[in-house]
């Protein structure tokens, strides 16, 4: 039976332009084991487990005349060494050099004549570290049950688990005549469905997106939000082909402390921190920030499909971030209140199109967020903020300890930056994908995220904070003091501080609102998906520890 791309998957191929490549990825930093870790070891690990992700040995084959959607076919000339590549930084490589390399690699489109993925081993990082950069097309990792190649190479123990040996023999690639005959046969059997499938991908992608929206709950409420165009700000600008990348690493315990003291969810805290960072960043640019200034974000959030459903589903909310509010606590409460209102009134966009995926699947789940961030982007929202929970226990690749994972979320048209967040083993890891010309100061925004965290954390009494544990990174920067004075740098296992600073902030006591939003608990993150057995004795989550990105 022919494995044909779905209308939504093929729409990503039609959407792709030189300025908006449709691939997602992640930067994962590891501590090399005593025996070392090299390209040969990585190749062996991939070859051992690639059978778990058969799509990664398939390529897209178009039907002549495009009378039907393209199909997945085995790549008879598949060469894993072509896809798993080696790069190196001049020793000792800094994280600034790593970020620059990530930006250059993510700027290049994938080769459509081969399976649509690449992985880079980046050697030479300081402190005996190395990084793996994954790059996978939307069409491969979007959808229920999709698994990314980066998942299957991870283990919950230092000793790699051997997969059962599977001999792969590629199926013969169909000829053009076979493809046309198959398409005609499908059209004869179900002409309406076939025509609709072609139109879904080949015509304007707007039709696909609008169909998704019509199926989403709360159409009337969502339409009211959509009808109000977002305010214009430096986040929206014409973008080119080149990219920059920024990183920030923080401790999950700090987010939990803020949540316990002020209420809401971990995701509310994340959005409040992003709001404060955007406010500070805009001020460094000399932008006008009034009390009514807002930035509209597309935010995917895990929601329960119903009382009878045991799994999680993803709803994408349009959230107006109060960047004009100077008080950090008030920002948090305003966001908590808005999120509660959005959930209760059903103001969600594309809820049926976004799917929840168990385990640690950042590229897969971050791809779900970017699914709606294309044709509507400039008239609906200013940026995408994704927040994906990961496992709160250590993971390994070929004996190398995973230190942190930074997502790379693709840019939509007219949007200068996207913000992705992944939690892992006590850490919170922000990845900022930005246009190279429109966001020359992406590192400033990365610093502003940490500064915004400190601003909120300062409102929590020290006796209500938990003592730092061994898990999680040290904050990548200290709170800002003066714009002209560099911030003190503190080494972190997974990321170095950015080199730029933010302006001086005035400390003002944050008033509490008259009524606090109700605190919403969330489900803990689940175990690793993709070939690894669960940990022998995983530590139980704290009672109040909400998983990031979950309602």
C-alpha cells in the first residue's frame, strides 16, 4: 500500500520558501564520557536504532502532474554518513561560537532528494563537552506517533541499550507510471476525497488552516481575538534566509518557587518571564513602551480533552503579553487570569490540529506549535512561544550525560524571533531562533530572560525558596545593573552567558491584585519515548511541581 503524505504534511512542503525553511531542531549539549565520544560512535548508535524510526530512511517522491499528494518511498541509496555530519569548534570552543554555528546550519534548507533530516556532531566545546544538533523537516515529525531521531539514541542509563538487529532491505522505488496509476485508482475509488487532498496542499495553505480553525472549539470567541490585529513592534519585520541563535539556561526550582508563592501554573510563570524580557529588550532598543503596550504570542498549552480522556491534548492560545506593565507580579497575575479566561471560554486556535505526544519529544511537539504559525502570523500574533516538558531524570547518549536541550523553532513570515523552552532534569532551557538582520541583538533578549526571572524571584521571600539541588544549571547570567556595565558571568554546565547586557531596572514593590487567579495543577512530565526503558527508581515529582507547558 502506498504511504501517501497527508494534506497537512504536504502543506509544509508547499509553505517552504528560502526565507522560511520548514524544519525544526534542537541543540543538545553533552558531557563526554571518560572513553570519549566521536563521530564513529554516533554513527554506530544511529545505525543501531534507526530501525525504530523507519521514516528516516525514506524520501518524498512527487506524483507526475501532481494529480495526488506525494508519497514516502524507501531511499535505495540511503547513506547514514550523509545525514550524520561532523563539525568542530576551535578548542576550547565557547557557547558563543556554538550559537553562531547553529544559526548558520539552521539557515540552510534540507535536501529534498534525500530523507529530510540531518544531525551534526559538534566537537571541541570547553569543559570536555560536545553538542548534537538535529534538523528535521516538519513533514517528518508532525503528527501523532511521530518520533524524532534524537529521541531514540537516548538512554536512561549510561550503558547504551542494544537494539535488536534488524536487516533493512529497501523496497523498490515505484516508477512514474506506478505513481500515476495509484493516484488514478484512488481518484476512481473516492474522487471527492482525492480532490480535497490535493487542494489541501496545492492551493493556498490558508484553506488548510481555516479548516482546522473551523473544527476547533470556541470559534466565536477565538474570532474576536483574531479580529483584533496585534500591535506593530520590532518583533515583526521582513526576514531573510540567515539566522541567529540565542540560549538561556535556568533552574526549574526557581520557577516552582514563584508558582508556589504567587499561584498560577509553571506555564504562566514562563509567559510572565517572557513578557518582562520583551519589555526590557524593547527598552534597550529605545522603543516606546506605554502602560497599554502588548505583544501577542501564540502559545501551545496541554489541556485535557475531556474527563474520560487519559491523555493530553494541545491547544494553541493567543495570549496578549502585558509588556507595558512595569510590576513583575502584576504581569504574572494578569497572564494567569487571561489564561484561565481563555481556557474557560474555549478561545483556542487549532486545538484539533495539535496533538500531545508522550515522553521527551521536543522537535515533535515544538513542530506542533509552529504548525499554525505561518500564513496567519502577521495578522494574528507577533511571535511563537513553545514550552515542552521533558523528563526530570538524567539521560545519556552512548554513555555521554545529557546536560541541556535547547529547541530551535522555525520562524514564520514576518516574525523576527521565536522562543522555545524545554525542561529537563531540573533545568529550563530557552532556545531563541532569530532572523540575522532583524535580530542582531538576540543575545540581549536571551539575557533579558534571565534578568526577568530574577525580577520575579526577588518577590519571593528567601525562606520560601528551596535550597538549590544538584540538578539543573546555574543561571546563565546575573540580574542586570547598568547597561554599560557587563554582567558578571557564571559558568554553567550547558551554556555560557551572553555577552551583552540589559538596562538598569528600578526596584518597585509589586502590589498584589485584589483577587488572585485560582491555582491550576498540572501533570508531571512523563517518561522517555523511543526505545529506552524507564528508570529503575524515578524520583516522584513534588506535589506542586507543574510540568512546563501544561495547564
